[in-house]
């Protein structure tokens, strides 16, 4: 199997100043070609470290993809390291990249300085894939078998994420032309409401019976629940895909409505799919979640088709005056109560004229809890023309984590309500 | 100088399904102790790969911090790899972690399964730092000089970011007790509204005149602006701190109100500090930001003292009926207009009875733009008893990034209004 190493260069990553997102994009592209990424490495702007990291990657893998360290300033030394590693004799100025540099800088109204032109200079040991989105070209170094014990190719990509991602298509075609790539098939299903360990027990028999070439991964996330990913390398697409689908059908039978999607998507995207084209609308009334549910729902492009709005009723007078919650409810039961979230949900549905609504009221912490109503307690109300229901849960996180769990559980309750009522 | 390697374990990273954010947090903590991070490595869930990566890290560094692969499920094999690497003879069940596991699961109302209890099992070759936030303990392996040519320590942390970050304090104290760490003094100031490159030009003379032992780092973030961190290694605390403070006073004179704090804090925390104890209150009306501003403001503990609530008026009928925006404004100027955000801001202030308010309306994209009102355009209104003002800006990001920038800029406008009116 063809393998690859992804290497990121730059002190800003090693000191924790920026998070490397390029490697995830590159590895997805490689995985889609059926190339196994054996490691990702980040190293600093030191010549010796860069060269030893790249040599080690080339010894162990067919392909090394390196990003970063190609800027015009003095602290960027990847190109120098690559020239040394490939034993280059001189620099060549690449005419295609040169033209792009002129075009980009003049479009920005900037003078073209020698420091900019020098970005088109590459070691004579590489071929160039022009970078249409930036000034630093993609360099391709092919190493003969004698050098690392096997044919090996190194691709040097710019570090700017937008440019690195933009170059990926060309890089992947070059890889396809040089290496035998086996396909990878994988499918992700989304579950919510069952902890990873309980899920693992629940499906352990199913998991134990998986064929040995199928691999299952658990990917827990507080906002989306546990993702389960089933994958196989190699074989024929139609055969492997139907083998995976068969297993997932069995899985769905075990998981029931805890499985909310057979695609890699969030609860809010799933809710959007349920609502789109139905003409049905939703609204939200949030106390403890403070707008987080609204922000999640509106993160989906096109959500204005079905999402009308929210009242974040942090203060009690907003609950009574805007949402119309009866003051007696607040006095008798308090804001964190079944009665209050039911009234909030009904209130926002009336106010906005939506078909469905959810409401939250709880204690995110750190302060404000009592024995009867501890920090981490949330009440969630869900309302439609047919019925209004309420649920309560307790979580033990910090403020941020509690708010996330409150919001995700509210979305899951809304999802279940939509599934029930829209299908009937 | 003491050096460290950070290692992340999990197929989900190598296939690009999740982005590793733990390493950045860990490297910041290590850098704060004056420990140089020499590399970051991600490897998959394969026993041989894990062991060889860790061995290589331990050979080259004093400290290796590894995260991930500690879940209860079968695909998580870090613990097994660590047992082999450290030549463990048996497993020990750690009583402190066991108690935490019981407490966490019972608080969640879950049964305690054998698979959960087994998370407290650790190789007999390690010591344990209990993980109070989750079920998998932190394991500490001390290797004698003979093994890797120098004393070396490996820390195994859970992969869940919340738990990994939560364990960092204890891990750093353990490192302090075992390795010579030089003290580091640093202070961060927060700026907003000036791009990194423009900021760098603006303060270049000040920066050039910094003493050679002071280091300046730029840490840009769309939600908080550019953080500037000034640091010195070693020396006497009181002397070094006053040297840093002197330089920062000069910096403040250059930056003016673009500098919003001399602590490492967010805009919403800064707004909270301005309001606390004044008896003044705020509210928000959000269209394009869809609850993001409310969520940011309420992420601050104690925000209920001054934050009354928000109307997320995604649909136009919520703007007119709940916020009282005149329909003529929507017809004549559209929802994305100066007139609309002014009316929204005034409306929500009236509705909630708050002293100050902000409102947003814009086009986050990807669709919905026009030549006159392109994707990325936002109008922001800010209102108080004294005056209502509006501002417009255009950003060029994707939907998520645009929403973040809209929200952060609205908070910054509110902050400036508060500074002006509360001080007069």
C-alpha cells in the first residue's frame, strides 16, 4: 500500500500560536486516493530539523507532502532545506510562477520587489506546479530508488491554507500518475445521546462480527454525539460499498433513533434537511444556552428558509414580557422548571408564528446551583401545535461544556420531535 | 534547554476527520515554562507505529506528552503501547481514578460497566495524576538514564480537549518538579480592529527598539483581535515585570483605543468588567449573527448581572412584530441597512428595558449577495439613551468566518460605546 507522511514547517505551530489545519485537508485528499497517511509531523524553522524530518519521512514513505516555510521573509527556509536535501546545483526562475507573481501583486496595487520575484526561484532538482492563488510555487522532487530504498516523491506546498488547499487537485493528479493507488471506502453514521462506552457495549456483538478487513472508529464530540466510521481499503467499489451498507443496516436496527444520520453531518444540518421543502418553520427561546442554539441553527447556509428566530430571555422580565411566561410560574416553580420551559416554548412559537419551537432554562454554572437544582441541570421544552413536552438532564462540566451539552441535547430533542411529527 | 515532543494518537487525525487542537494548547503551556517544543507528531492507532514514535520522541527529548487513544473502546490502544514500551508486568487499578469514574457516571445517571472500571487500570510502571474531568487517568512514565541516554518522562493525557487542557496544570507542576525550567515572564495585551500586517507597520519602530532579551509575538484571532505578547526568559521577577510594563505603556500610547485590555481576555470579558457593579444593562438584536453575539456575551460567568437578553430576528416578521422595526424601513432600505439596524437596536433596548444595545444585519453568505450589498457586508447599530449610531463593514470570508467577524466587530463597537459613556 502506498503510504505518505505530511510535514508542516513553522515555529508558529510549535509554540502553539496557530493550529495546523492544512494536514487534515491533505490527509483527507490522500485517504480518498486510498493512500494511507502514516504520520503527521510539525517541525520548526531550523535547517537541520527540517532536513532530518523530511529524510526520515522519505525513508519510511513513498510520498512526503510538506507545507509552510515558503514565505519571502528570512525566517522561511524550507526552500533552502529542499535544495540541500535534493543536492541542487543552482536556482531556476520559473517563468509561469513569475507571471502569476506579477499578476497578483499588480492586482493588489503593489510594487513588484526583488524579494517577490525570488519566490519564483526553485532548485534545479524539482519540477514546478504553478500556484495560481499565491506567489510561492508548488515544488515536486522525485527521488530515485537508490536514495531512500524506493521511489519517493516530495511535494512542497505553500503554508497559507487557502493556497495549500487550492493546489491539492494538481498534486493528487500527479500522485495518481506516479503511484498505484488503491481506493478506500468509508461511511460515517451519527449517533446522539449514548455515551461512547455504553455505545460500545450496545454494539459489541455487532462489532465483534465485523469482517477482519473492516475497521470501526468511534469519534465522540459533545456537539454532534458519537460518530461511528466504518472503513475498508481496496477491492471493488460497488462490492465494498454494499458490504459496508449491509453492516450499517444491521447497526441501525440496533441503534434505533439514537442514530440520526448515515452521513457525516451535524444535528443542525440534519434538522435543516428535515425541514427544507416542507414549508414548516422553527423558533427557539433560550435562557441558559444564551443564543448558542440559535447560532448553531443559523450556522447552516439556507437556514433562513425555516428558522424564524430566537428570544434569548436571560432576564426574567424578558421571559414574562416578551415570551409571555406567567409570572406565577416563575414565583411558584422558578425559571429552571418544566413549567417555565413549556411556557417559553409555547410563547416563542406564538410570538414568531413558527410550527415548532424549543426552549431551554438551566444552570450552566459555575455559581447559582442549589441541592434541588444543581449546577448542570437543564430543562428543555419542545412545542408544536400537537403537543408540548419537557425533559430534564444534569451534566457535570464547566460552564462552556454544560452550555454545549444543553444546546446539543435540545437540538436532538427537536430533531426527534420533527421526525415523529413530519412523518405522520 | 529542556525540550519536549508532543505526540497525538488516533486514526481520526491521520484521515483528516478531526483537527488536532490539543497540541497547540500543550505547546503553549510548555513554552510558558521555557521548554522548547522540538516537534509535534501524529500517529495512527497501530501498536508498532505508536511505540516507534514514542521511542523516537524519548530518545530526542527530555519530555514526551502524548494525547489520545485512551477511550474505553477497542480501537484505543495507547495504554497497551505504553505498557509494552515501559515493559510493564501487570495492570494496577488506580483507586482515585476509580472513585472519579463512579462519581462521573452516577452523576450522569449511567450504570458503571466493567469497560468503564477498566479505564482506571494502568501499567504498574507508571504513576497516576487523576483526571477529575473524565474517566481516563493521566499516566506518568519516568524512564531512567540508561534507557534513552538521559532522564526522560512521558505523560499520557486523554484526547478529549476539555480533559487534556484540564490536566495541563498538574502535568506542568510535575514537569517543574523534575526538570530545570527557566522562568518566563510575559504579558499579553489585546488589540482589535487593526490587521496583523498594519499593526506590525504601526508599531515597527517600537518593536525595533525592544531590548534583545524581549520577544514579541503576534497572535491573531478573528474573535478576539490580535494579541501581542511580550516575553523574557529568566532574571528576577520584579525587575523583568517592570521592564515589560514600561514597554507596554509606550505601546498603549501608540495604539490608543485599539488596545482594549492589558490582560489576556476576550472582548466579552472586557465588556463584563466595564458593566459589573455599574447597574447598567445591555441587550442585543441579531439577524445575520444569529445568536452568536448573545452566546459570546453569556459565555462569561456572571453575565446575568448585566445582560438581559437578545432577539434573534432571522425572519423579517420578527423584526417588525417583536422588535417594532417599521415595515417601511424594510421596504425602502431592506433588512441590511443602516436604518434597519438602528431600529433593531432601539427596538430591543425598548423591549428589554436595557441601557445599551447592539444590533446586526448582514449577508453571511454563501448566497444572497448583490452588487450593492455583497456577501460579507454587515451593518451594526449601537444604541443608548444618549444616541444611536450605525457602522458598516465588508469581510471576505466563508459563512462561518463572516459571522465571527460580524459578531466580534459588534462587540468591539459596544465596548467603545461603553467606554465613552460610562466614563463620562
